[in-house]
């Protein structure tokens, strides 16, 4: 789905969900005194401007969290002047305490990790972006006519398994069932393609399940270990993992659908390489900096491939672009949004200002885009 906000980007969800408007300002009845700012204390203590900027962000975050009637919300921000900071806001009536170290489900931000793996494999000659799928998953329909690149940039035409009735029925019947990648593909294969490969663009979670299988085939290893070696370790991420495939590194922030807690309603394998990653705001800031703002993860040549956009789609190889005209002077933004039961998220790097931004809310119906606007407006003041 596409955001209607002035800070416009695609929020690509793992579970199909229609766009729901945030609450109106008249709904802001909850208390706004639950804010906490943590992170680069040295920058805050030594720079009056950073302290003032931080206070503005915290105030805006608290107000937005209350307006949306969320229990918890977070803004992670890295700037050249003020360093890396994490701003937390919580409803005073919330039963769970959330800290900088708390974990959050990040949904389709997972795709950026999988994309980095595939681009690493390509850079090292282990596969080609224009290799056809039959080389890796030969039993998939029309595998000989679909390339790795088309999977990465969603031009394959393959049906999105999370939008099908079969998947919805299976989740409802047995939400705790564990799935393999091949079993997830079975929800897509009965459906005809939306278009011939390369002829159009349509977001499909099935593409990234297939890419997970491609990586496992090439490396002869489970995808979780491949992501850890080729992405997490390169970026120095200590609190990020593929849920359902690796042990948890800490305490999970509770996620909600309105008043219903849905944090662990579904087994994470149902999202797998399309959306099962879990992280912290601090790790996500390190990730967007390492992936888009340095060559720690990918070479300049691989980054150029990553940022090659599908015309009119604003989507590259596992990355979304926010045009510079929509970022309040921070230059084009590169990153991804995520949506999964209980959580909505955004993680972007702005090339014009070397700013990293992460926003997460703990409700499926929440709007992290509004938090991103709070942060960018604070930077422009």
C-alpha cells in the first residue's frame, strides 16, 4: 500500500492489510508523559542544539503516540552532529516496560537483509542476477522465464501468497503451524501470474520466499546462517535475528491489533524470508548506515545495482526510494517499510544529509510514517 502522507513511501506488508487512517487529532486523549530519550548522551550534553532538537522530537513522538492510541512507539535517529539516539514513548497505563534494548518485529524490512545476501552472492560470482529461477527452484511454475533480478524488484508477476484465501484460511485454522519455504510457495502456485515476467510491477512476498530458497541452494546452508554471515556480522548487529530460525536475543515489545495482543499470534515461519526478522531500533540504525551509507555490506557497484529503480515503481532490488522532494531537504531516502501482525515500521537512510531514521509502532493499524514526519520536521527547524 502507498502512504498518502507528504512523506510518501510504500509500506510493503508481509500480511495483506488495507490502509487504515490514523486517528484524528481530536482522539488524542491519552497521557503524553511517557517519553524516554536514550542513546548518545555525550552529544546531548555537549551540544545545546542537539538537546533542543531531542526535546522537540520527544514531544512530537509522545503526542503522536497518544494521538494514535498506541502503547509504545519509537523513533531512532542518527545525524552527523548529534550521533545515534533512540526516543521511546509509552502509555503510562501500559503493562510492559519497553527499553532501548527491547525487540520489535520489523516485517518486510527483512527483505533488505535478503537482498544484501543475494547481491553479495552475485558479487562473488556464486549466482547471476539474470540467472533464471529454474537453476535453483526448478519445480516452480515458469521458473525458466523468471530471473533472480525480477524476484528482487517485484517484476516477476508471481502471485503474492499472503493475499490469497488459502493462506488466510490456513492461518485462521492453525496460527501456530510451522512452515517450510516450499510449503509457503504452495499457497501461491495455484494462482496464475499477474503478468508476464518483466512486463509490469507488483509487490509479492512470494518473491522473497523464493530468494530465501535460492540463497539456501547456493550456499548449502540454512538462510538464517547465510543472513548472519553475509549481512548481520558485516554490519555488527548483535540483536537482530530471523525469528523461528534462531533464538531470541532479548525481550519482545508487545504488538497489538487495537486492544488485542497479537505479538506471538502466528508462528514466524509463515513470514520467513519475506518478513520474519526481529531487531532493535539501534541495530536498524546501524543497518541502514552500513547498507546504504557505507561499503561495509555491499560494494559501490553492488549498491548501484541495489538502487536501480523500476520505472514508476520507486523500487529497486529490495529497496524503496523516497524522492528528495518529499524529505524536507534530506535528499533521497533509501530503505524499506514493514508491516506484520502487531507492528508497523520504517527504516531509511537519507543520502543528502547522512541521516538514518527508524520508526516503529506497536499496532497493526498504527502509522510509523507520522513518526518519521515528526523526526524530519524537527531536523528542518
